[in-house]
């Protein structure tokens, strides 16, 4: 079939009109913690949306009206399916029928702390196979500056079509915070940059249909770098307080009291808090994307990489604190029974991605420690070849263990009960602060 004789102006006009009257068909590739909430928000604003995911079990779950993400309710999914506002598939061929496609696939790192572009490459190559004239493609996956123009653009243009004339390409950073009820896809500003002016303008036009504030910037590279800055800012400051916590431990100073005191300054200070490490899909990953890309320019982000390494080392420091605290009770680590409270990377979510709690669990298993966990958000866990099940939450369970280690401060935990029933509590989150001072509590 030959190429359409539509002019670039006609192609642009047709797409804009379909966005304005919400007749355009939208697709979201990748239905995880970013893609699924994005899909719901677009559908709720009046568009018909098709979700695409290579995980057939995930697609089947959605078709049954079941959510696997806390921030998206099963009731909303079921209602939108009944209204035919959303659909889900693992077949990329549906891309032919779509007008706007958002790419929200994972961008993890390898064991050597380098970008793993496999999921994105697979998604873009499948997209390139079916791309047609008049489509808008928006990359939302967090990645290194230059990805949109150097990695995505050539693959899409391999079809013979040209961005800005035949189709439109932009990058719009995601700012999803799992478990945050105050901020969601709709009310968090969206930064967007296009490979051409038309690409940017059309992307802004579409995103403005379901997001309250869209912030255009001069290029995809600026948008990509701004996302890395946001998360590297957090990584560096968390590393600062983590290092300070280790120093305060040695100096016998309460780091939590120090942070609370410093927070009384009304300007020039923002509190960050130490912990057993950093987790989630951004902070443990993004600094390494930036460090990897910087080397291409003979630049070494030593400060940023040191911060990331400091955070990565916190689970090992936590292990040493557990060992030392047990030693003060005349117990060796290997001969102890340990209960871990919370395995998710933050409180009140079911997200275990890059959770430092899992690293600590692995370290304890490697040392042949008898270890169990309690987390209502993770009832079952396949880990290191083991099938683990969360302990039943009851006050009697704490006394069965030589140490109770608080890794995630879920709101359903009763801290007074935990302190009163445990032989030893090692609090890595300052969760027991409101309970006061107790001789059996050791805090980071």
C-alpha cells in the first residue's frame, strides 16, 4: 500500500481535531505502576484507551476487573471496562488503530549498574512495526537524556516515516508516587519536550486534556534531564542523612532529634530521613542512568555516584547494626531468630521494587539466620528460591524472636504492642518515636 498523499498540515490538523473532540484512540504500552494509573486518568477524561502489556496474566487480571496496584481500584477498572472506555491486550497489532500511544515500560538497571534498555527496545521495535501516519508517540519511561532522540527516534523512523511530518514524538516525564493520596496523574504538573515544535505542541494539547498543568520545555533532553535531577536531588540528600546517621550512631547522638531540630529553620533547609536504603522505581536507578550517560561526554559524576553508593550500602550497615545489637544481648546473629516488619520499599503500598528490605532479607538468608517477615501488603513472596509467607499478625508472635526489625513503617503496626511484646526492637525508620524511650529499642 502506498503512502497517503495527505500533507503534513492535514495530518497535523486531523490529529488535533481528534484530540479536541476526544475521538482519537489512545494506547498505553506497559500497564505497571505508571501505565495503569495513566490509562485510568485518560479514560476518565473521556478518551477510549487500549492498554498493551506483554504480561498475559496482567492483561487477564484487568479484563476480570481486578487491580494489582493499590492506587487503582478494581471498581473503577470494572466500570471503565463495562463502559468500553478501556480494553487490554498483549497484541501490538492494535497500534495500527491508535492515534496516540504512550510508552510506560520499565527502565531498570543491570547487575553492573548500567541501563537495561531491553524492555524499552522491545516495546519500540514492536511499535515501529505497526506505526502509521498521523500518530502521536509519547515516551514516559524514565531514562537518560537523549533517549527519545537517539534511541527511540531512529527506530521509529526506520519505517520510512519522519517525525514532525508523518508522526509526532515527545517525551513527558512521569511523577507517580505510589501510595500518595494527595497527588496523582491529574494534579501533578507534567513536563514535556518534543523532537520538533509541532511534536511538542500536539503532545501538550493531548496531555492538557487530562492533566491540570503541562509544562513545555525546549527539547526531550531537557525533560529527560529534569526527571533525573528530581530523583538525584533526593538520592543525594538521603545519602547525606544516611551518612550523618552512621556518624551520629558512633557519636551517640540521636540523628532523628538532630533532623527535627534543624527542621525548625524556616528557610534554606528541607528535611530528609535516613533508613535501611532506598527503593522504588526511581531513586535507586536514576543516578546510575545519569552516571552512565555522562561518561559519553568524558564526565564523571563522582558526587552523584558516591551518594548512590552510600544508599546502596545502607542494607549492609543495617545488618551490622542488627549484629551489634544482638551481640549486646549476648546473642550471635547466626544463632538468632529474627522477625522483619515490612518488605515494601515504603509504607502502605504493595510495591517491593528495589526494596532495601529484600536486600536485608537476602543477607540474613545467606548467613543462615532463621528469619521470618510480617507484611500484609506482601502476603506471599517467592525469593531466592524460597516460598515465604507473611506471619499472622498477632501480639504473641513477637516474643518468639530474638529481634524484631522495623524495615517499613506500615500504619497498621501497633508500635506500643511491638515494643511491649518484643525481646529486642531494631527500628530503622524511627517508627517508635511516639512510643517514647525504651531500653529494648535500638534506633538507626
